[in-house]
C-alpha cells in the first residue's frame, strides 16, 4: 500500500525498490515534474507516457471523470445511508427505552388505581355502616323519649 501523504518516511526498502518515486509520480502536479522524475527510470517513463496519452484523449478523460464522479456519489450516498441507519437504530433504542419506562409507569399507575378503588370501596362501606349506625341511634333516641 502506498500512502502519498507519507513519502517523507519511506523506508530503506521502499527507496531500494524506488517506491518513493512512484509516490512522487502520483503526487506530481505538472507534466514538467513528471518529466524530471521519469528521466532515469524506464518503468516510470512508460507509466507517465500512458497517463499522458490517456489524459490527452478527451473522451477517455471525460469517461474517467464520470466514473470517478459516480463512485464518489455512491460512496457519499452509502455513507449517508449508513449514518441514517445508525441514527434510526439509536432513536429506535431510545424509543424502546422510553416505551419500557412508560409501560412500567402505566403498571404502577394501574396498581395505584386498583389500590384507590379498593380504598374507595372500603370508605363507601364504612360510610354505609356509619349511616346505619346513625339510623339505629336515631331510632333508639326516638324510642327512649
């Protein structure tokens, strides 16, 4: 693998195989730079000539550019799709967590509601007993007089 941003740290082995020249070739900005690099290297010279011929043909250059644009767009769209999927999974996890919390709260509320209904029934029963006792007291008072 050739990292064009790391030419300055080429190893002795890279230099012995002249890999750093290939990196410089790929990083060259002008045809003059390329001509200077390939002077004493036949393989580099042939590669440079091929690149020159290919770039000279406008139709091939446009096709290459279109292909690169297509692949760049595909990578961009794939990245956006993956990001959107990650965000959806994150939101889904958050919603599931909130749903679980709501279900727990609902269960607690139902339990409290049941307890309240039970207490309400007990209070109604006590109220009925109190009314009966008051009637009995009223009847006893009426009989005593």
